C-alpha cells in the first residue's frame, strides 16, 4: 500500500454479509425523499414563521428597536 491509499474493507466476513432486498432500498429512498422534500421544508417554514411571529409580538409589546422616542 502506498502513501495516501486507503483500503475500504468491510469488517463483516463475506459469509455473514446479507444483501439488502430491493424493496428495502426502495423504501429508504422514498423515506429520504419524503423527509428531504416534504417534512423538512415544512418544519423550516414553521420555525422561520414562529421566529418572525415572536419578533413581531416582542415589537408590539416593547416597541421597535432603535433609540427611544422623545
């Protein structure tokens, strides 16, 4: 082995390895797509909206930021 080369050997012996069935791989891909393009965007919009609402309520109660009014 030369400097900079790495071997990516699996620690599980060949006799004990099992290939995942295609249905499991398909389910994992569908789960990833639902999370990546469905649930997480909704959560992100909710978090940003909640933060905006909190800032808005804070400014209604305490006034906008800046120097105090005369």
